[in-house]
C-alpha cells in the first residue's frame, strides 16, 4: 500500500472510530459511511440524507470472513453468488447481528457487499468492521456517479471527505441487490 493511500485510509478510519461520518468513493457510486455498529452515527447518516430511518442501509465488509461476524448463518447460495460475482452485488442476508438496530431491516435482514474497490476493502480491513454505505445523495435525488455530482449540503455535513482521486474504477451505477434465504431462495431486488 502506498503512503498516500495509507494516510487517506488512516484519516478515514480515525473519523469512523470516533463516531464520525465520512464521504467516500466506492466501487459503484460515492457513499456516506459510518461505523455500522454505532447507532448515533447511523442516525446522522439518515439526517444528512434527509431519509426516513424506516429504510435499512447497505454495509460494506472487506471479505467473506467478515460477513460471518454480522449474520447468524451465511446461506450456501450466498457463498456461491460471491464466488461467481463479476460486478458490484449486495446480498441481503437473514439474521443480522452485531450491527446498530437502525442498519437492520424490519425483518431482521441486512444488505452486505464486498466491494471490488481495493480502497474500500482496505478501508474495511483497517477499520476492522462493517461500514455503512449509502449513496451520497439527498433522499429521492440521483445517486452521485462522481464527486462533482454530490450535493453541497452533503459536503458540508460530513466529518471527512476522502480524496476524489480514489474514485477511479467506480462504475457510477448502484450495485445490484439480491435477497437470499436460508433455503437458497433468491429474490432480485435491484438489477
């Protein structure tokens, strides 16, 4: 890892560990993030987005091992999907645990993605846990494909903005979302 990347990740991790909110590039679109286990930080994310907290949030983790810390059982079908996945994919798992209650859906499920971006994987790894990843837009507006598309009010509200140079390679399109049940049933939520 080069020194600039290390410094950028260290700065973002420091803010996350202090309960702050970051603005960062993912493998898809720009995201607003915080510690997914910190209820107050998650509340701030909802406030910044002007979004109802009745909607659940997606989280990012570094790898499949980290998923196991946040769901009671990883369905075999989810493992197979992760292995063959070639584009950004969020899987909704049943039986969430270890996360702030306002990250988890009413049915107890949680959306988790292993990002294809090296920056995001390193960020999750260095942070040591799941990070909220919700598009950096005011609720109802278009998700920002690039840094220039982000609403100024969001820039003013977050505690740390990751250098836009790390957005390279992002698709500019939100991830597909697939809900997987314990018995292998699959429901496509967003293609």
